[in-house]
C-alpha cells in the first residue's frame, strides 16, 4: 500500500492547525513544526483550502485556520482532497478494473481493500488525532 506524501503532509498540517484554534498559523510555522518542505506544503494547503478543509486569512496577522471543526474532518476527507481516490492501481481508479481468465477475481479483492481503508479513514477524525497526540505528549 502507498500513502502519498501529500496525504501525510495534509493530515499533519490539519492536526497542527487543530492544536491551536485561537490564531491562524502560517505555512512557514506548520512546515517548521512538522519538518515538512515549505514549498510542497504550500501547494498541499492550497488543495485543502479548495476542498474547504482550511480557510485563509490575509495580512500581517494572516495564516490558515481549520475550515470545519476538527471533529468534522476525517482522514478520508483529507485523502480525497489531495489524492482524489483512496487507492489507485497504476494511477487509475479501481472502479472499472477488470481482468480476464484466472485473475478475474483479483479486482474485487483490490476494491475490498479500498473499502476497508476508506472505512478506517472515515472513522478517524483530526480531533481524535489531536487527542491521541495529547496522551503521548503527557505520558
């Protein structure tokens, strides 16, 4: 299985934003805190903004905020915002995948893997990740 750098960075940025909702955070601050390349993060945050997962504020006090509450943002939302599909095969969605002969049953296995992954991702919110991070930090 492959989790894209975009999905990983996007999730980490959202968790960072959810930790302190009292002020907007800049991409520079998020990148520094999470050890993410700034230029790559800037493009990922743009995709999150277009998906409504973050909102931006311009000006000297500007930066990014969560676009919805941390309880309302799932990892499935994040993956779909930056990657489109949960799982692809050679860059193509699994929906129309079909093999001839003895391999005919394989696409249904790949689709089952995708369904299970989507189930796990949709059941995990940014808020849960923040809470699990809090337990680790205080343990």
